[in-house]
C-alpha cells in the first residue's frame, strides 16, 4: 500500500474517486500475495498489481464499472487446459480479487494510517461490500458490527490479512502496520549480514551496542538504525513489541544477560542468542541468578538459527533470519519436501 500513496494523494488532490482491487484469497501458487492491490482513478489511471499482469486488464475494467455506479464485486481467476490462451494465471494458481470504491473518508484515514505506520485493519464484507476501518487505538471509520470490530486487536497482533467469518458472512480483514523489526545486540559482522538479509525482506533493522567504536555506520551500512547504548537503555528506546525479533550476538555476559533478560520481559515474538550449547547452559544459569524464570528461559532460541550447516557470517545470518520467519509464521522450519501443509504462510 505504501508504494501507492503518491498516486492516491495525487488523484484525491484533484477530487477523483478511487476504486481499489485487493487479492483476498489465493489457492495453490499465485503471483501476488494476499493483500496485493491495484488502484484505479476516476480519470482512468492505474497503479499497483494483483497478478503480475495476467488479469490486470479485466480487473481494471471492473474497477471502471464500479466507479461508474456498479456494485462491488468479488472476482475469481484461474487457469485450466481449456483456458490456457485466455486470461488466467500462468503459475496454475487461483486468486479471488475484491473490487470496490471505498468511501472517501475511509480512504483518506487509511492513507494517513499507512503514512504514519499506524496499526489498523479494514474489514470488507465480501457479500455486500460494506467496509469499516478499525485502528489499534479503537478509532473506527465506517459501520461495522460489534462482533466484527471486536476481532480487530487479535488480527492486528497477528499481522496477516485473511478472510474471517462472522455471523454467517465472510469478511476480508486487511491488516496494516509498520514493517516487522529485528533488534540485534552486538555490532559484529554477523549483525551487518543479518541486517542485509532482513532489510532485503522489507524488515526494519536496528543494531544496539554500548561500544561506540563498534557501532558505526561504516561497520553497519545495512542497519536502518544504530543505537549506542547498554542493553537496558536500548530496550527502553526501541521498546520491542509483538512484531519485533531480538537477536543477541555479543558473547559477553555483561551484554548478553541484560539484553536477553530485558527482551524476555517484552512482547518480542522471538528472542535468539548465538553460542555453543555449553555456553547456552552457562548463560541460562546466569539468567536464573538475575531472576529469570524457567518458563521465560524456554522462550530463548539458542543456539539461534535453523540447522542448515551455516559457518560464515552471511550463512549464519540466513540461518537466523529463516528461524525468525518460521517463528513469526508459526512454522517448524523444516524442509518443504517433508511438509504436508500449504507452502505460503499467508494462504488460508
């Protein structure tokens, strides 16, 4: 959505109404994930994508009809042998696309939500087209039942858009918020590699280290933010939340212990630490000495990372970030060859 803001602002600035097409479900492989959008102005301009190009023309036509007064529509696109040369998905998947013209006041508030990186969810009734925007603060724009609005907090914390059922009707819950974050303690070479990997995936990266001579832009060019502070102060400044992963790479008790203990006291969904199994046990004893309970210790991923045979800093960074992604998606991180569930975490 962020990449569409400039177009939306330009169109709205001249008074155009806007139609929005959103991928609300995918089956099997699909070229664009759930939540992908194509927007069309009243003047006929288009931005964004719902399929990488194979169905855009038909979706565009539908959007133009809706701007001319037609009701919202739920479209399904797929491919079969008979349709191979017609509009469809070359990857063999299927997508559902909902197209509507949001109320101007809802679209205006949503644009400000995205600009400010606030957390919110838009519920769209896939049968009737009615929409309500619910912010994390409880503010609402549009009309929605108490039952559907009550689901907002859980959906926002989950961070994934999906279809939900309420009172016998299907609603698409389109979740908005800032990018997930990874907070790394220790300005070492693996920290730079981890920031590079996570940044490429769209995450915000933060490195904290009390040693100013290590925590420099020259050593950490890929970090979005560098915090020169001891762990307690860094945690107070960053304030890890439910969309933050914390990784401790320092290998020194004076940094490791307060960083891990402090992270375990936050809502961070992942707390990982490097070190051998022997080092992990010694560190757990030190954490117990400072009052960390065993239930909290069980949250630590240590040694951090998936078992891929990593040895270099770059390989270690891939291993750690892969485990972070698995933890966020509620996956075990094993081989897809062995998996029996669906491949993509954003597919219901």
